C-alpha cells in the first residue's frame, strides 16, 4: 500500500494538535514597537535636605532621598506613546533629622534622539516615617502621554532625577561617598 506524500501533511498537522508554530512562516507577527527607555540619572539619583543653619556638611543633613527604581510600561496610542511609570522614592533620616516626614521634588524629562529635552515635568512626594524607623519610601505612579511627532518611541528616553538646589549640588561635590 502506497501513501501519497501530500497525504502525510494533514496527518502530521493533526498529530501536532493543529499547531502551526513549528512552520517557519507561522506565528510571526509584525515586530512590536520599542518603548522609550526609562532611566534614573545617576548623578541625580540622590538628594539631601538640611537642618536650618549655614553648615551644609554630613552632620547637618536632616534627610537623604534616593530615587531607588523605576518600572515602566508603554502602550502606543494614536500619535504617541502612553508611559506608565512606577517610581520608588526612599527617604532616610540624617543626623540632624527633626520631625517624621520630608518632601522631595523630582522630575521626569523626555529626551529625544539628539539628547534634546523635549519636555520636563516636576513631581513632589511626601514621605512619612513611622516613629523610630530610619527609612521609609513611597511608590509614585505616573501616567505620561508622549507625542511622537514622527519619531519612534525607541529613539526616546524618559529620564528621572531629583531637582537639585545649588546647595545640594555643592554638598555632593564635596561629600559624595562620605
């Protein structure tokens, strides 16, 4: 008994549970558009607030702030990309801490392929410390719509950092790592 070669293909497909994934052309969809990369800028990932007084050294720090991490997701919409960000901000009491809370200010900037800032938005977070705790944190959720204006999402970056005062910049210039 001879079986025609063309008759074997339907039998193989039936045995494979009708899965077409093993075929080289099957299961391929259009490539997914890349999301803008969300990045915490290293020099702006830390900040400090100071107790009243002229000294701006390590002993006069009331609170330290750390942009700990950012989780991002994107969805393409008509004319743009919607970014959903979850930003973790951690506060730590310093030697001059008074009170149980601190406010920090950070920014989110959309940067184009030529490193030009396309938009920048400030955000504030309030961190309350439970009594006796050295650290506390908040999870800030941001929903940002980025118009693409002919660019591709993968060409953009979403940069995050603390908005630094001149005194904080000077403090970290002299006391980083101490």
